[in-house]
C-alpha cells in the first residue's frame, strides 16, 4: 500500500466514480480500478459495493477514508514544513464573506509590509466552505463567524464587531425601537445558517422573542438595496453600512432593550502543525483585529 493508492482511493470516494476519479487524476480507468482492487486485497475487505453500474462506499471504506485523509494531510504538511526550512514560508487562510469585504484589505496590506518573506494566499468564502477546506487541509487557518464547527477543528476568539439596525430615514419615524417592535417589522436579514443570522436570532431569543424575515438573502448588497428602497429594516455589521450612514441614505435605529454584535473566531484543524510562518500571519491578523474581548 502506498500514498498513491490512498490518493486514488480518496479521489474515488469524493467523485463516487471510477471514471471521474481517473479524469481528475489524469489516469486510465483500468489503472484506477487496479489500485482499488489492490487496496481491497491488502485489507482483505470490500471498500466499495458495485451495483447498477454505480459504486457505493462500504462501512470499511468510510473507516479507511478517515485514515487516508489524515495520512495524506500529514504527508502534505510534512512537505510544507520541511520545505519551509529551505525556502520562503507560505500560508493559506480563509475568511468569511463580510470579514473579507471589510477587514481583509487592511490585513493583506499589513502582511505585505510586515512579512514580505511569506507567500500568502487568501480565500473569501462562507464559513461552511472554510470549514470544509480546513478539514481537507486546503487552509492553514480561517476566520469564521460561528462556533458550530466540526469535531476535527478548534477555534479561539478573535474579535467582536457591533451590528447596526438600519432603514430608510422615512421608514421609521422615531430614532429608537424596542426588540418587540423590531420583531414585528419587515426584516431584511441574512439567510438562515449564516453567522450574522445566528447572532441576530440569539438576541431575539434572549429577549423571549422570535423574528421572521420578510427577505432572506445571502447578498449584503441586496439587503442594503432593499433597505434603501424602504422595504424594511436590516441588521448588518456596522462596517458594512458605513457609507450609507454617512450619505444618509440609511439611518441607524437605537434598540432600547438589546444590542446586536458578532463574534469572529480563528479556526484550524486540531491536528494541524502551525509553522512559524503561519503563526506569524495569525499574529498579524490578531494585531489588525485587536484581541477578542468578551462582554
């Protein structure tokens, strides 16, 4: 059994197809099939069931896949760590979308100025995608906006950011609003499952209330456009609405009996070896964001 066997096996598991795995690995189908048969012979068990011209991973295959992911990730990590002793360091990190829209440019500028010897690659994706990439060892760490992470990941607080309740100036006459009044209004909110929505729902639950959205959207721009059109009230990180507040196309409402904010976290795989370069990048990110402060 070799790393090549495990690489082929993992590709077949992910694609659920000998044909697609062969294309992905630039191999012939017979070569992929042979590698799978050799693995099954080595372990003395079926790794896939073949029915109706399709393959289905067996329980033994699922067990092997966990080991294969770990072995291949650690091998890739060893290459990165050892090569870093001879060459310039590198770091791959991900951030969730709102953080990428607001804080990432300043962080990248700091990294370029302070760590010119480190090759940095940044990815702006949602928190779920960040988690998937961490588990596949495609990222060294990520900035996420929730703690509903896989058992394979660990997270530490990074910072917190206030959110603002805003609407078109003529939508709500008063400067203040209660949580109960807010829950009854037309709310323009991020989609269920997003970190922003989870934070908002938590504030309403703490007040013994529940709120349903008039508009659910994964697009911050759509929420802002609808709010500016007078369609309702939106709740977003304050950094995302600085311009509309400055030009007075939106106004902020003071919630008299509650406050909205988001916590951000640094996450990495629990088995991940953090190289000196990665640790340096993490420190720059922390310095740019400020240390996390709990209320």
